[in-house]
């Protein structure tokens, strides 16, 4: 089998892992249920021909153009700011647990500081905890979290190797969007987490994560497909997993975005 064919099959298997349809290649070979990893979602009943707009897989794909570069000043280590002085992710989590800087603290069951190794190469940022996250104190553990885990598996990154967190660390009531003052109160925690982890790449999922991290009002659609920078660290923007659950058509563009993040990780 040629290299390009093997690559195409690998790509299609990853699409399957993300919930895409089975595909029949020109010689009748189907990349579908029998090729799937056991953890993949159930296959749809039908098979579909490869759409002509399906991105071709080339190891040498050029990266998208540079986007926004946001470089907020970091705090002064010698100042009395406890967030800036926190020397570990556990230290930040302790400060978050005691935080009462915005009204979200009134409704929370648990704070959800984020989780993952301090030396993670990838930081994934979502919007804010939902019900299950609030109940458990862990990020992305509901249905959206299951999908995120699959997305990470598709680029061969076990979830345990990724630092996963949110823009706000307490659940907004009824899962409403976090408000401006809540985001502003919480961002210093995220900034310090990124400072401590020093990831190679950041993946911001959804409009709230993208706009808050890059301090912009541009839409998610406008922000995708560029390599932005946060304090010099490449930032890739993609759809939020919860949005993918509502609109499976966004799985393919998400996969394209995640592949870019994977390429940056490997570069
Ligand atoms: N949605 C998010 O943005 N974050 C979570 O942790 C869970 C769902």
C-alpha cells in the first residue's frame, strides 16, 4: 500500500473516531466499523462516498497564516498578588477554591480549576463548568468531555497528558454564557496556569474561550484557521465539543483544526 493511501486510511479512521460516516475508497475498500477502535461511537448504517471537498492528507501541509498576537503583561513576582506568587497548579487550585471575586461563587458546588500534568505540551481551554463538572470539581467530564477525550485520542494524545481547563472556574447558572465581569475576575488564574505549564500549543474551544484568551470580539468563524499567539505560544481555535454534539457537521472542520494543533505539537 502506498504511503499516501496508508495516510488517507489513517485519516479516515480518525474521522470515524470523531463520529464521521464510513467511506468507500475507489477500489471498494471501506474504512468503517471493522476498522474502528472499540471506543469509537456506533457506526451509522450507511456508507458515503468521499466528498470531493474532503481535505487531502499531506504530511507537508502548510500551516495557516498568523493571526492575533496577544501578550498581556505578566504580574510582578515580587508584588503581593497571591495568584502571581502561586508556584504550582495546586497552589492556583487552592486560591480558586477560596475565590469570591465574582457572583459565580454563590451558586457553585465545587470550583473546577482544571486538571492535567504541570508539564503538559497541550493546554485545552473551554468555556466554563457545566452541571457534572460543578458536581465533581473536574473539567469536561460530561458528554462534551467524552467527545473531547475522543478528539484527543484521535491525535494520539491521552487525555491524562493534556492540561484541560476553562475560562471561568465556577459554573454559570443554567449554563449561561459567562459574563464580562466574571471572565475578567477569573482570567488571572488562567494566565498563571498557562505561565506555569508553559505548553507548546493551546487549543481554545468555542467562542468564549477564543475571544477571552485573545482579548478580541472577532467571531469564532473569523478566528479559525489561523495560528494566533498568546504570549508567544501558538493558539488554535476550534468549535466547542458541546457545539459539535448539537451540530455534527462541525466535526470535520474541528478535525482540521485539531490536526493543525497536532502538527504544531510535532514541529
Ligand atoms: N463545557 C466547558 O466549556 N467546560 C467544561 O468543563 C465542560 C463543558
